[in-house]
C-alpha cells in the first residue's frame, strides 16, 4: 500500500470513502439498463448518494448499481509516495435504472445535475453492453493498471541521493512504473554503465 494517501474532491479526484464503485452486485434483471447522468464537476459523489438514497426510496426496485469509475494514481516525489483516486470520467455518473418519465424529471430537477447527455432532450438513451463492459473493465483492472507518475523523464539528468551510487549523476534511460525502478546510465572511468535504482533514490538535477 502507498505510504500516504491524498485524495480530493474538487479537481476530478475522489473523496476518500465517498465515491467509487458501488458495493451491490450488478443487477441482471432485464428491466434495467445503464444510463449516464451528467453532474457538475466535483459533485459526482453527491449525485451518486442522491440516486442510491432518496431516488431509490421514492422508486423502490427501479434503481440498480451506481458507479463512478476511478483509477488510482501513484506519485513519487522526493522519495515520498502518495496515492490518489482520480475519476476516469469527471462530471459523469453511471447508473442502472428501470427508467420512468417521472424518474427522468426528478433526476433532471436535482441540484448539481445538468441532465442526461448528449443534449438532455427527450428520453435518455441507454448505454450499450459493449460500452459498459469497457467501463467496468477499467474499474475492475484499476489496481493492475495503476498509473504511476515520476518527477523525471527518459533522457533527463538525475542525481542519486541514496545507496552505493549516492551523489552519482546520470541520464535516465528507461522507467519501469510497475516495479518502481528507473534505469540510469552513468559514466564511470570513461565507460557507460547502466544501473537500475529505486524511484525514491533519485532526484532531478
């Protein structure tokens, strides 16, 4: 697990404990279809809570799973690892509905909701099975496909601050985000030598 977890709500990230994949299993009832609800950016969590709470109680049995797809982004800055959950689709909430005209009106009238994309006119169009498989695949594979950000890039000059190569300066040849390692080319006694080092041991020059 990352050493520090830093999550926010208003910049497209996710507030810890409030937003994410819903706990209930996806409903298989043929009455349900997946729709996209367009929320104001930064208010996805409130919209999700409304759909799962007041709307679901008002229309029992007509609201299924509610999903805000997120991806974990890990950064390593000055040897300190931080992690945050970033929304894959800021401003959008995905939900299963057995939709009625009354529900459509209630959702459109909700604070922090701009309606159903693309034009918010007429009856909303449900998402296709292929679209939802792709979206759910992004959520299910978020841990495996974790995005790691490092404060340097290939070709950049860096300095080692820890370990046996401390104070050596070299050029980044390759970065391996999955392993948290960076390969650096040092010039030692006139010869180039590639060395793999942990992210936390390297600083940009």
